[in-house]
């Protein structure tokens, strides 16, 4: 019995150690298995995506996210088939530290967009979610209303062992979502680590959510993020918080003026809102529309997307070159030996690099 | 006659097109040539450097700076021989935009150090100087007094086609200078481009020189540089400028407090000085001594040097990997083709990267 159980890896079976009820309907089981095994071709998936079939879209994204090498060729075919129908959305990045109210903001903001006739896809980039089992968007119940809306598609962050891998999966998912007719892509990320840079490099508009805090608003903030922001929005500006939120808005406004002009020609704006009470949300969307008017008129919009493509091309090449080099057998040992020799004053970093590079033809 | 001239490539001969005087003393010419051809061995150079022979030091640095591949093995031997005698100096980086008075500051600061019994070497990192023929330290006459001092060694920025190459030559020159007994190494760089990051990664203390300007002191400044600075010094604080310099000092002080605490445990300081009138210079040196007390006590000094070594090791490896890849024959053509295909919506940056990486085994 135990042996039999371990061979049952389907999710339809219970966890090992938990006894299986006898009353399973074997006919139903057979049907479910059969449907699951029904493995649509790449062409069928493309057709489904273009026909806005959510289930085809979801399956194709699962292919992209798969680490099974056998899936990657099929995923490439699907992406290629979707490419001519992509690139026609607005991509909005949203970041902020945990607790700032990102989920509530996206829920309220998303519903506003849908009321405006938009079809939205909500994705996430969170390289840590593979470990923490989905720290953002993982719990869809936090977006209860949005998840029930027909015109919204929500997908948690793919897991992955490198930010580059997670970012690639998300960028490819954007293509599929656009081909499926979603005209507004919202990409959420957490305000820690390098993931903002990745998200900033895949969106048209980058929005930083903040809370009004006690004391100096700028203390300890990662300046890199402020520099990337097209808008800083103080959330939870309701009740007694309104006054502090307005003060924080002023301070951020002053800070933004210290930064050099952006290549986009857009001066980053500040705003306050209460996502919970749906206050200030439509003003934020209007601001984004203003931004789009500006950058489409001065051609930054297209220029930026081309630059982003070149960035990801070179980024992928360079990440791969490094990964190929450092993953060579014995390389780590040799590297540590050289680092020790440098510490001991027996070699220089440059001579050590020359030596390590000479070890392998790669 | 014309034919004969073109074969004379020695600097002892005049430029082609300018007729050569008949009165050349052929004996003297022979002697000069003989001395020039006297090619000391690596061992002789090491011995000379350790004996504080300036001419041996200069010749060894010329070997390091040479682009002749035949010289690089000899240079490596000299560096290796000097290594056990290196690493025993204080390395100070000085940056600031052109016009801020770097040369005057280094002259006055350097003389103060020599009065304190120090032996100083002044180097520079300026990747642009290869083109502009030495925009910094190139004209030693700007440091008239220092250049005449026995305990000061001044060497302009090496030329090079990449910052990495220039930085490597400077780092290797530091080793030689330290082995020659210079206990304080000053490395100058200009406040533009990536060269500050390179210099910051090879010094113990990083000093940013500024001028008091009209209006907002922070406007347009590259924040990355402020973040790296251990001290911001407002120069030219004399006469009518003193008031503005004090105001600028205050403003920078306020700005510095917005930054997160440094790994060194040192809170960056601000100061004013007039290098021209030798005012405030000894206070700056005292500040650097304070810094050294702090970071030697908390072990950041050694930790930082180890980190810098690992940085240069990895930096060199990664630069080489990229350079090997992008310098492959035809790669640039293929890259441009892929970028066009991405623009045309025929491929993704990731598929293009995979393709380019598959083209070559390297």
C-alpha cells in the first residue's frame, strides 16, 4: 500500500501519510486524468490565447514557468505565435514595502480601470516568493473582488532561483497577456532588493506606494527607487492620516526636485490616496494618462520600449556568460584558492582573474 | 633622403618634413641610444624599486602601462616581486568636477603630508586622458612645488581604451609605489563618468571636492558620488566666498543625513578649506586620521580591502567574458540583426540572447 502511494504523484491524491478515502469515484478520476493528459499543441494554445480563452492562457504561462527543458521549445513557439499580437498595452509597475497596501491599491485601482472599460492583467515579480511560497499575489483572496471580475486576470509571481529567470518568465507572460487582449498590465513587486530595477525595466510607468510615517520621510529610503519613480503615491490617506499624508506628499515633492530631469521629459508627481475608501484613485489614473500623452508625443514611449528590449537582450547574454563561467566544475574551488592567495599577498586580483580565465576555454 | 627619414622612428630624430640639422653629435647619439637600450631585468627593477630608486619605479610603471604583449610577462614578474612589500599605505581618493581646484588642493594637501613626514605618490584615473592627452595630472607644472619635492612621486593617468584597463594599470602602480616606500597614495579622478566608482573601489578614504555655488547645492549632482564620499570638502573658501562655503557645508551636511549608515561605521563629514591660502588643510588630514582610527578599530579597513580585491577579481573576469563574447567576428552584425528582429516583433530579447549565445561555443 505504501509503495502504491508513493507512485501516485498526481495532485488528485492525498499527501503520503494521510489515508485515502475508499469512496473515490474511479470513473470521475479517469475523466479528470484524461482531460489533464489532453495536451494541447502550441498551435492550439496560440489559438486559444488569441480567442481570449483564460484556460489556454493559464496553461501557456505554466509552460513558460516550467523548469522542464522539454517544455521550453513549446513555450518558445507559443510566445513567437503571440508576438505579432503583443506590445499593445500599457504596462504599469507598482512597488512599495510590505504593509503599504499594494494589494488593496491594486484591487481598487484595477476595479476603476475595469469601470473605464479596460481589461487588466495583474502579474508579480518577487524572486523570494519561491521560498516563501508567494509573499505577493500568492493569496488571491486579498483581491477578492478583482479575482471575480471577468476582465481581470491575476497571476502570482513565478518562482525561480534567480531574479533574471523570474523576470524573463514575467516578460514572456506579458506578451501572452497582451496577445489575449489585456490592454493594461499591472506588475507588482516588493520594495526590497533588485526586483524594482527589473520591473522598472519592463514597464511604461513606475509607481511607488508610500505611507506617511512619523518623522523624516526620506530617512533610510532607497534613493534608487525614488529616482526610478514616475509617481510617488501616499496610500492610507484617510481619517486622521490625511494631514500626515499631505505633509509627506510635500516632502517627497521637494525631494523629487533634487533629481536631474528624466529622459522621458516627465516630471515625477506626488499624490495621496486611500485605496480602502476609493479616494484619489481616479486622479492617479488620470495622471498616468497624462504621462502617456507626454511620452507618446515626444516618442519616449517607443524609444523606452526599444531600450528595454536591448537591456534585456544584453542582460540575458551577460547573465548567461557569467553563469556558464562560474558553474564550471571546480571553478568555485579555484576561485576560493585565488581569493586566499590575494589575501596572502601572493597574487593580485588581475593576475588571479587571468589565471581563472585561462583555466577553461569557455 | 626621404626614404632614409621614414626609417628613423626614434624620438631623437625630427619630424618628417622638417629638415635635420647636420651638426648632430654622432658620439652623443650613440651614447644616448646605448643607455636607452640598456634594458634592466625584472629582478633589477624590483631591487631598484625596493631601494626607492625613482627611475626604476618609473620604468616599471611604464612596463605596466605598455600595450606591448611582450612587456606584460615582465610587468607581472615585477608586480609579484613587489607584492610582499605592498599594502602598507593609506590610499586616498580625490574627486571633483574640473575647476574645483583639485590640483591646487593636492599640491597644498601633499605638502602638508610631507611636512608630517609622509612620502606621497600621486596617481590619477582618467580614462578620457588618452584622447585629451592628459586632462588631469598631465601638466605637472600645475603642481610646481610638489613635483620638486623629493618625497613626492607624481604620475599622470595611464591611457587606455577601457576604464577597466586604466583602473588595472593604476591598481598595479599602487603596488609598486607602496613597495617603493610611499606610505600615502593619492588618487585623483574627475567628477564625470564611471571613474569615481573605480577609484572608490581602490582607496581607503574617498574625498569629494565641491565649490560653493549660487542656488541649490544639490541640484543636478550625481547622488552616487555623494553616497560614496567619506568627506565633502568645499574648496576656495576664502575672501568673499567664505559665507557661501559655510552655507554649502550646512546643506551638504543635511543631505548626508538622508543617507543610510555606512558599512564603515563612519558618518561622512563636511569641511571647508582654501587650498590656495592653505586654510583648513590640516583639519582635513586630521579628519582622515580620525577615519583611519575608526575603521582600523572596527576592522572595516582590512575587510574593505579584501572586498575591493574580490570586486576587482570578479570585475576583471566579467569584463573579459563580455569582451571575449562581443569581440567575436560577426557578433556585432548578428547582434544588430537580432535587435532589428525584436523591433519588428519577430523575436523576444530572451530568444535573441539564446540564439546569439548558441552561435559560438565560447
